[in-house]
C-alpha cells in the first residue's frame, strides 16, 4: 500500500505574506461552490480547545468543512458540546479517550458517551455517510473509540450501538456506508486511527513509537480491509483517508511521518498534532506585526494547530500543517509546513 512519503517544508510568514494568504483564503472560500474546497482537520484535541479562540481561528481560515479526529478529552462533555456549537459544516469521530471510563451503556441513566453522541447527532459519522452536496464531498466514518492495533476496543459499546462485534463486521459496516456515494462527490474516510499497511517503523504514520525494540504497525485492520473491499472492482474511489490517534511527537523524541501517498494515489493524512495549542511569549507576539509591535501588557495569545486540505476539481492539490495565532481579536497565520502539493 505504501508508495511515497512526502517530506514537509516549513514556511515562516511575515505580516504582508499573512495578509496575502488571508485574501487567498477568502477567495478560495467563495470559489468553493464551483471548483475548490477548503477542509480543515482538527486532530486529537486532548482538552486543548477554547470555543472563542478556536472559532476566531476557524473564521480566519474560512473552511468549507471541518473534520475532527476525536480524543476531545477523557469523556470531556463540555469540550464536545463546544465543538458541536461551532458554526461550520463538520464531521466528527469519537476516539478511545472519549470512551475512557464507559465500557458499556448505562441502563439506568445516560453516561457521558451517550451524551457526547447526542450532542453531535448526525455529525458523528461512525459507520455512516454524511453527504455535503453544496461542496460535492461525502464523509464516511470508521470505527469509533479505536485504540489501535488488533484488539477491538470497547466491544460492548460497539455491539450495543452499532451491532459490531469484530473486525470483519466493522470493515463491512464501513464498506456499506461508503457504497452509494454520489458519483460526483469526493469521498473522505474519517477515522480515529489509520489503517494497517502503512509501515511498522517507529516514525511511520501508524508505527508504534513506544516500543524501541522493533516498533510495529499499530493501524486498524478493519479500516485497511474496508478500503480494500471498496477498491475491489472499482466499487468506490477512496482519494483521502483522515485520522489521528498516533501523535506527531514521538514518545522518545523525533517526529512522525504525517502523510503517505499510496501506490494508487490514495492520500493518508494524520492530523494528530499534540498538543495543538501553544502559548505565545512576549517576543512571539511582538513579531506578529513588525509595523505595530504588540505590548507585553496585552492579553496573552495562543498559537493553534490545524491541518489544511485544498481540493480542486475532485483531487487533493495541497496539504499543510498550519499554526494560527490568536491574540485578542487578531488572527494571523504564523507558520506553515507544507506536507503535499499536487502537480
């Protein structure tokens, strides 16, 4: 499955280049209905979410669709409620930390897993397809609560809500959800963890980085199986698979490969930049605008991570890790790491 790993390059932005980029963002958003689409991926949140600041950052980025890969917190209902309230089209998959304590659904009262699912409604796409006709994109969800690897995590939750008892059943549910995707739609598979088959080294996109004696492939077998089933006899094209779980920063130092392009040009994208929020120091804030240095007395700002995916004419043209600073009402793109550019 693995063909090419793209090495990212980092671009640091000046004030003027940020203004030019923002104009391009606005233009692209207006053009989305005709040919181009901007997707913003929010990787594993792990409690690093602020409705006001993240809303400002998203408003600056102007996405047509926001994808959340889960792990909002250890069943952090307040964060999930906040995410549900953002005013952008979105699709969500819950991760293993979102079912950290709850092993089975409660009969007597609603547990936090149930409450999270109620908050998200149809935007939680596990084993379902969300069609977005205005931008001609469809999102199909993989297995929720995934912990990675061969064991099925939270079997009782999966069985009770989705009727899924094993990897084979899970793969078939994903396949079933994708079959019937409108022919003119761009299909995205959204999962908490990536598929097996993308490498077993420590720094591979789903490689075990916590085992120095050999690593291993920690992907989801059911997701790889579902993708294979969909590609058989050209059942459905799968151009983009988005996931998280496997953090960019490795357990013993270094960084993970965050994008893989398969031999059939399927793009596998890991959005788990953890932690996704950094506090800006005084020097950082002053450097955001050389023309009008910020006073150290101003409110402290943050830099917030997103992964931007640009689509044009039914294909991925650009993927970039982007850091947006938010200082009071000022939003600025301060750093960009280009992960992929199409021809």
